[in-house]
C-alpha cells in the first residue's frame, strides 16, 4: 500500500502544481474548479492509502527482496456467479423508463427493485452458496 499511496500522492502534487498555473494562463473557472476537485480527490485517496498502509502488515509487494512464493496462500473471498446484479440493473432500467413514460412504471420498478436488491444483499444467507 505504500507504493500506491506514494503514486496517488504524486498525482495530487502534480494537480496541485498544475491548477494555479492553469488558472493564471486561462482564467477559466470551470476547468480550475475541476482541477481543484481532482487535486482534493487525489489527496483524499492518497491520505486514505497512507493511513491504511500503516495499519496493515507489510505485503510482499511492499518488500524489495520479496519472492513470488511469499505471496502464496489464500487471497480472500471471491463471490461465485450471481444473477442478482442483472435483475437489479433491469429494475433500475424500469425505474428510469418510468420517469420517462409514466409514474406507474416507476412504481413497478421500485417494487421489483426492492425485491431484487434484497435478494442481492441476502444471497449468501440462503440457497446453494449459503454460509
């Protein structure tokens, strides 16, 4: 995480340097505001990664003399296939079309969306992949 924090910190520093130069050369308030927000976002992400890098033990990627075998082992939990994201997307699409064509379709989309979102959230509590 230390490398990632340094890279994002360098990005924040770059945008912090470029923003006043851009403002002086163009006097464009919209572009300057976008650059300021980009600088702040990169600084926030860099700060978060720096804090997290101090809280977790050193990863093999952070060590200079690490071998490939040092990274062996369990990497984490990766969920299997799921149809719930597709159904949630279809419900959201129904809601969007409901705003265009009629509120009755939006209400149907919200009802179906609440069911599909509940299924998506609780998918690992029942069925084949239950824990």
